[in-house]
């Protein structure tokens, strides 16, 4: 089971169900397959899909790809998500910039963007303020030491893990 299947199937759907309208945020979209996985399995999901699709030096992972690669991923994401209409809101910007565009409280935030220690901490601090009282904060790449350290420093509650290095926390 991949992250695209694990997050909605093992975490989000068991908690929220598929009948209730929910709002989610995905930070780090790349080619859109994770967004498609969530939107396809959760027919009442409105999803903010946040990614700058921009080359950054010194940030590791996908950020180091050439700009042409990012532009192709952005176009691929737009093509994949157009079938979901207004349920998929694509924001081509950093997660910090997107804070001003997401005005409503959300049911879940999934962090899989900039993997640097300080930015993971910043994403957790920023986006926790957008979560509803009953919600889920999750992310990917639990095997990454910087991510694990940042999450453990920012979250004092029990952190659960799933297949494909998904980590999450349920607020009730």
C-alpha cells in the first residue's frame, strides 16, 4: 500500500467517514497522485493542494529538480485534478504563503513539502492554527531524521505511524 492509498484508507476515512463534507490541506503535491488518491476515495473532500513547483537550491528532495521538471509536475497535477472541479484548489506557492489564502478552518493537514527541519517545524506551528478542534495533522517521510526530530519537538501528544512512512496525530 502506498502513501496515496494509506493516508485516506487507513487514517482519514476511518476517522471522518466518507459521508461528511471535510476540508483538507496537502502541503507538497509534486505530480498530484496523493491529491487524486484522497479526492477519489473521499467524495465529500475539498482539498487545498499547496506546492510552489519551484526550484530551490539547498532544500533537498524534489526542490532540487530543475525548474522544467517542476513545471511539468504542475501541469500534470492540473490535468489530473481538473476532473474534481472546485473540490481541488491548487495553490502554486509555499506553505507559508498559502496561510493567507486558506481562510477557513480545516479537518486535516498533510505535510509532505519542504523536508528541512526548520520548515517542518514551521509548517506544524503554522497549520496547527488552521485545524478544527477535532482534526488530524499528518505527514510523510517518517524515516527522515530531520522530520522525525521536528515533529517530536513540536508535538507532545502520541504520534502514530502507518505504512509508507506516514505519521499522524488525531485531535479530539
